[in-house]
């Protein structure tokens, strides 16, 4: 990707990660496919049926700048091949997993070093007034895609 396109993506949220909102350095910015590229590569190469509402999309559309978000390394690694709603659902499980699997976490909580707060996961880009920078069409498509995900094969 050329530097100009990277700059456009970086500036979508003024240098913040689109998901957690952390400020990122331009050189460290990672780029997330809002609609994951993984499924498209897999389904195009295997000639699986792509859901009706997406069958007009090509890999070029998936790589379009409207489908790319600036992210920090951690969010990009976690989101990986997930759709936005699957990423949100994964994040919402983290406190439960800490309580179940981490004795360090349970001990710190027992001694009041950690206070849990149950709240919905709201991504940084959702809190911005400029949500429109992400193509509304693509956001809608991502939602529908998620719902139809099980119909892929
Ligand atoms: Zn992040």
C-alpha cells in the first residue's frame, strides 16, 4: 500500500485506533479489514457460494479504503478474521475468562486492586461524530454478512 493511502486510513480517526481509541504512531499503525479479507479469499478460491447480499463484492472491494480501519497492534491481532460483532462479543467475555482462569486476577480483585465494571463494548469509531467516514453501506453490509455467515458453506 502506498503512503498516501496509509495516511488517509491513519487520518480516519485522527491517529487513534478505530477500536480501542488509543493514539497510535503512523509507523506502528496496522490496517484492519472491517469486512474480513479471510472469508473472501477462502470462498473465492474454493468457489463456495458467497451470500446473496455480498455476491456483488469482489476482493478489490474488500481491499477498498472504505473497508480499512487504522488499528493498534493489539486490536488488530484480536480482531483478526472476526467481523465487528464477533470481535465485540469476544471482548465482552474477557472479564469472565479472567475470573475463571487467572488466580492473579482473582487475588488482585479480592484485595480491591481491581474493580469490575459491566458495560457494553463501544468501539472508538462508534463514539465519534464522523462515523460516516466509514461507508454506511459497508457497515450495513458487515452486519448482514455476520447474520448470513452460517450460510457460507
Ligand atoms: Zn486498539
